């Protein structure tokens, strides 16, 4: 990959992550309208249609290999879990705090997971980054003032589960290009996720959404076409071309935009623990990704 292509990927990632930051505010607003299974079904279905249009325009093959089916199934289950935790967390807690906590904790967990899978022992800067990441997460959750009960208050437990499920999803998506293009993967991922979600709707009236106002549809399009079809796909492409560690590093732009949008749109206050914890976590992400050579194979 030449410098021009790498720079283009970096710019696209920054824009994508800003849209991702906005999605936390979008999720908070959408949670006021209807149930989580309905929101997930619509989000995935609209995203799948958007990806299908992209595939047709680019003449990208839709067909997948049999070997690629299993990773898609695993990814779909993780994506459904992530979105369930995402909508539940934003409904119960602060959108800004959730955006900061999840997107700063995710790169730390991703690095730890990759190190475990590759049987690597982190040391030096990455090890300091892991320690700071854990510290930043505890500050964000406000454990130091509220104790361990803070983990289970204000949707914090769901935000932590968001980060865990996304770390596993990142690991799987990084190797998907062995079987298919990232765009094809995204299409089938969203389509299968919508089918899983619609099963969870059960006897609820899915068509009630057509009675909702413009505000609902605007936010739904932003979390599906914007945050999912565009931002998430850009993230997957970056993960395959730059590596999952480097792609995760760009998530540090999300907490800033997530907090700013929640303050501007939802009038959420900027709490001191979120500011300090977010800053510590961002430093942790930088340290983890600043020197990829600072880990060694275990014997």
C-alpha cells in the first residue's frame, strides 16, 4: 500500500468515526420511539439495502464461498449482540458517556484479545497502554466514587458488553478478505443480522414505525446508512488493509465527537470523570498502537 492510499484511508476513517460518534446520540433518540428488536431489524435491513446498491454500482460479486459462511454467521451473532447492548445502554444511560467508554475500551480489549490469540506477551508501551486503558475505564464508569456497583448502573454494564462483543467482531472481520470482499461481507452480515433481529420482534407490530415523525426517520437513516453502511464498512476495510490494531486506533476520534454531539443535541453535561477517564483512555490507545514491536512471542 502506497502513502497516497494510506492517507486516503486515514481521512475516510476520521470522517467515518465522527459519524460513528454521532450514532450514540442517534441511538438515544431512537430508543424513545419503539422496542430494541424493531430498531435493530430496521437498522440492519436499511444498511443491507444500502450495501446492495453499493455492490451493484461497483459490480462487486455478491456470491460468497462456503468457507466464508461460518465467519458471517459468527459476525452476525456478535453484531446483533453489540446492537442490543448499544440500544439498551443508550436507553438507560448517557449517550456521550457510552460513546466515550465503549470506543476507548474497545481498542484495549482488541489488543488483549489479539495478543491472547497470537500467544503474544505485551510489554513496554503496549503494556502501559493496557494498564492505562483499564484505569481509564474504571474512571469513566466512576468506580472510584461509587464502588463496584457503578458497573451495573446507568447502563454501564451494557457499554462494557458492547466493547467486548465489538473486540471479537474486529478480530473476525480482519481476516474475512481471505474469502470475499469487505463490501460483500458487509452486505451479508447486515442481511443475516436483520433476519436474526426480526425473529426477536415476535408479535410486536413492526409497521408501527410508519406512523413515526421525520425526526425518527432521520436518526434511523443516520445510524443505518451513515454509521453502519458507511462508517462500519469503512472500518472493516481499514481493518483488512491496515490491520485490526491500527484500525482500532482511529476509534479514539469517536469519544470526542460522541461527547460533543451529546452535549449539543441532547444537552448532556460534561462530567469530570468522563473527561479525565476519556483522556487517560485515549493516551492508552495511543501507547498500544505506537510501537507494534513491543510484544514478544511466549514460549
